C-alpha cells in the first residue's frame, strides 16, 4: 500500500530536490509501522527560520506529529523523520506487548 504524501509550503517554495529527498525519507516510514495511510508535511518560513511539521495518519485514527525549526530544510527533514521513527517504533512495540501479555496457559507455562 502506497503512502499518500501531502506537501504544503507556507510563505516558501519547496525546491524539487528537497521534495524528492522528502519523498525518499517518508517512503521508508512504513518499515517502522505498516499501517500508515497519509503523511502531511508543512513547510513554514518566518523571520529567517524554517519550520517543518510532519503529521502522520495511521489506522484507528492514530496520529503522530513531529515539528522542527531551523535554517536548513534537509537537516530538519532528517530530524523530523527520526522523531517519527521513534514514535512509530514505540507505538508498534506497545501494540505488540498488548497482544502478547504473557499470561500462562492451563498448565502454568507461558504461551509460546
């Protein structure tokens, strides 16, 4: 399933090379959580600073958000995607632990 990527620029034009780099990074996110439907990326330029906000929408109305501010778009994309990866990993781990809570079976041994 392909992830839908929405990119918006407020007060800033997004160069094609930055857009391509962003697409490559975003398309790696399903490795960490495979139920992502949509990623919205908002670039906002105010007073010599660039802000990049990532909003990831996944199954069951789960939303993950990362926001970074700084002077360079590529560095902000890297940091934002790392934050999203951590959030997605943590969510997947919680989901996995919830399903396999380690309750013993009838004979008192943990389930395999």
